[in-house]
C-alpha cells in the first residue's frame, strides 16, 4: 500500500477516550527549574521536584524522564538534584523511577561526562532549534559520536521536523538511539506529505528513532493542543509505528506562549486536560497503554512493571 493510500485509510473517529494510565506509566518529559529550597533563575517558574509530585499523582504516573531545560544550558546541577529527589517513588517501594538527559557543550571534558554518568544521567539532549542551538551544526556529528563512545548515551534531538530530510543521512549513521520530541518538531508545517515527514517515517522504520508526543501547543496553530492537524499527525504516527512512540507531559510547560510567570496573561495548560487529549489521539486503550508504559520501559531502560525493591 502506498503511503498516500495509508493516509486515506486513517480512522475518522475523534471521540475522546477517558485516559487512565496503566500502573507503572512513565512521564517522558519533565523539566525541573529549581533545586529543592533554591530560587529558580530569572524568567523561569519556581518548579522544584517537590512541585511535580502532586502532578505525577494526579495524572496517575509512576516514573519520570527528566530533561535539562534549554534555559539552564550546560549547568546540570539542578537536573542532578532533581534526579536524586525523584529516583524513588514517594513511598520508597520502588527505587528505579527516574532517568535524566543532560545538555553538554561540544568538547566537554571526559571527566565531566563520567561524573554525569556516575550521578545517574542516561542520555543527552541536543537542541538545534533556530536561535537556541546547543551545538553548531558543523560540530553535531562529532559531538554526538564522541559522547556516545564515552558514555553509550542515547540522544534527544530537538529540531524542526520539516528539516529532517536535510540531515537524515547523518542521523541514520549515528550509533545511538534518537528521540525526537514534540511530535517530531514540525513547527512550520504539519503536512504528512512533506519531505521532512517522509524522512521521519524512514528513520522510524530503521528501528533506532523514536517520537515523543509532548508539548502539542509548540507546533499547533495558535497554540491549541486540540488542533486537528496535531490529531492527524499523531494518528498517522501511531498507526504507522506504535512501537516507536512515547509520551511526556512537558511539565511545567516552559514552551507555553506568553506564560503568566513572565507577566503574560495565559495560564499554563491544564495537565489533566492534556492527558485526556491523549485519548483523542490514541483511542485504542491497548495501544495507549503500550505507549504510556511498555515503550518507555524499552526506550529508557526501566524494568518491566511491577518492580520490586
């Protein structure tokens, strides 16, 4: 079947399913902005790890993947502090409950990488969004390969998905697993027939590229998480390769436009409401449970649930 025919066969059902995550579900995208008892840097909300616990409980999630906020740059101290706090569940029954992806500069000292790995960091985020690059494009290939050689880390690559076809050959040659957040990052066009989306499918089909459903408002028209184009994009990806999809809340929504902590008039999205939107994207409960738990266990190296201490 051609991909165009496949698109024509996408289900038209848009009913929202009530989402109750399975036991052991993983939140694959959380950004902590302040260490416990410390003030956050300027222009960031006060979101220490303790503030995430009620959100985690309300959403019915058990494990978490911490992502270094782009605004904190190469200072991973807050990330490490949060990892220590969230590594065990609140009751102390399960100790292996958190993973962490840091940001490091090109040419980072080997000793620093080893210290980060020893502290529990398991991956690296590379931000290649326009005007926010954590690494120059002409250095990224060497940077990723060197860090992987020294640590074995996987890479979360934040970039505009519409440009994927321009770097796909390089990505295919990387030795690590690649995670593309924000639905693949299609910020300017969500067309399912564009070259970038075709390249995304080819990368996913090779088995080492994953897509993270997170922060739909980043790529949606007018920031609307229920944008029909987001729905179509998500359903296309889920129908194409459900085994390569994971989900993250993107708490505390640092990419939300005009947030009230910066003096804007837009309160951040309701986390429970965003979770229920997942029901519209993925109405099949079995597939949804796989994305919320089993896929994340496989990708991030969590032990299968239930886990005993």
